[in-house]
């Protein structure tokens, strides 16, 4: 799991933005947890739960990307 896309995405952001906020770390943790729940539901072959977990995972991506894209635009203005 450590080599997954979520970990890579978050670690790359932290590397390129020193002093990243605790909020970002929390959002990253939410994403990791959503991915783990998705993987487990897929292993159980529970499509209903997997679909719900996939939607939660996407929301965690959107929440983070939306929040930090706005912050970066404000900083760059």
C-alpha cells in the first residue's frame, strides 16, 4: 500500500511544498483509509460496498484537490 498512487501523490505534494499544513496530512490519511477500505471490499468481492467505498475515495480526492488548488491560486496571485 505504501507505494500506491495516493501515497505518491501526497508525498510529492509534501516534497514540493515544505511546511505543508496538518490539514493536508489529515486529508491524506482520509484518502489512504478510503483506499484500504476499497481494496478490502474488492477482496471480499462485495460490489455494493466496493462501489460505495470507491465513491468515498473519489470524494476524498476531490476534497483535497479542490482545497489545495484554491490555496495555491491565492498564493500565486
